[in-house]
């Protein structure tokens, strides 16, 4: 009888201990383990992160980080940490958190507009994904990649179409660049290529001309008219004589694209640069900036007119006065020169 009582006590104690252990295991795995008030929180895990790095990222978000780590080890996540952006939702338990970190890498929106150089683009993109600007710029300027895909040092910026794109945060520089090539080829579909050919231009030449249109006017509705003017000049084999190309040539000559130039001087027009459209005929060898899609579309779908000249309209800032003849243009120009002198703009 005594032995039976001892055995029964041992069984009961075992059940209690087992039940307590099961409860602890269940609690560690399936009980809510978040302590933030928002509906969700995001963490960014680097590509070389360890489980300890993940633990540090989660520490401000979880009630019990140690229990998370134990569950992560049991589910073999600790040895298979993956970089990326992950969502932790309010009320998640450790099992759900580990599952989210294992397969819930969510994309980020990467947006860029008219960057003037690839260095500027690399800096802009590096603020939105894990890759740093040095690695991105190195991938952008890889000579083997450029040559293999029909680009050179002058046209390398053509490939990047300003827009908003979805990427995984841990995208490598090379994968970002390769995706941009796919987006470039997707943008230059048969219809756009057909329109470019009808203008006697290659896609790269369209973008180069669009970069001038972009710099000439920020008014989207005026861009088709400006594009039409430059295409008229190209048809007549007349120099483009675009001030933005001279400014770009000056910046390139000085080796400083942060230089602010508000006024083009007559002596600047003599600068010996293929980008100086006052000195050389045709479209420059490459873009002078990364143009908006609206500027590219303006070149592909220009306004038809007989204008050959334009000057800033000081009576309606942001717009231009257009002229068919040089005499008319010179009359328009007088008012602009008078205004710019009144502003005491020397450079």
C-alpha cells in the first residue's frame, strides 16, 4: 500500500512537472510576445546578420527576447538568418515571429527622380536599400556590363528611368543594376522604338535630347513645344544652341557638378566640349541629366509648329516666349536681358 502511494505520488508529480513544462513550452511558443503599441513594426536585417544581431533589433519590440531566441533555435532559424525588411505585428507569438522572419521579406519602394550623375543616383538609392553608394556606383560603372549592353561612359545614365520601383531591401548593387536594365528594356517597347525611329533617333538619343528639354523647362505642359523646337533645328541641321548643355559642359570641365551657374556668358559658348551645342551640331553624346518620363514622351510626341527660337518669359516665369524668326527672337530676348541685368546676376 505504501509503495503504491509513493508510485502514485511520483506519477502525479511527473504529470504536474510535465504539465508545467508543457505549459512553459506552449507559452514560449504560442503566447503573445510583443510590447509595442502600433499595429505593426518593421525591422531591417542586414545580409550578414547573426541571431544575436536579430535579437538586438527585436529587444525593444518584445516582452521576452530570450524566449524568442530559444524558439528560433528550436526551429533552426538561428543558423539561417536572412537579410531583408520584416514585419512584426502586434500580438504575434514567437512561432509567428520566427515564421515571419524566415519567409516574410517584404519589398520596399525605391524612388528616384532626375539625378544629374550616377554618383547622385547611387547616393539616393543607398538611402533606400541596404547596399551602400560605393558598391552601387561600382556596379553602375562596370565597363564590362556597359559594353555588353550597348552603353558607354557618356550614355551609362540613360539606363535609369526615374520612377518608383519595388525592391527587397537587401538587394545587391548588381541585382539593382540588372533590374534597372530590365526596366529600361521594358520601357523601350516596340511602340516607343518605332516613334524614336520616325524621328530619326535611337532610344539613347531620345533620352539625351529629353534631358535638354527637361532642363529647359520644369513645366510639363510646355515640354512637347520645346521638344518640337529642337527637333525642328535637327531637321534643318541647325545647332541646338541650348544653354543647359553649356552649363553641363562647364560643370564637367570644372569637375564639380555642384557648381551653381545662373547665367551663361558669351565666353562660355566657346568652351571646346562635345556637350556645347553652341559649338557643335547635333545631340550631345549623352544626357546632361536624368530626364523625367514626361520629357522623354515629349520628344517622342512633340508639338508640331515652326518655332526655332525661345527665351525665358519674364512676364510669366517658368515659361518661354517662342519665335519662328531670329528677328522676332531678338525682340523677345531684349526684355529677358533687361530683366536679368536688373537682377544683377553675373554668373
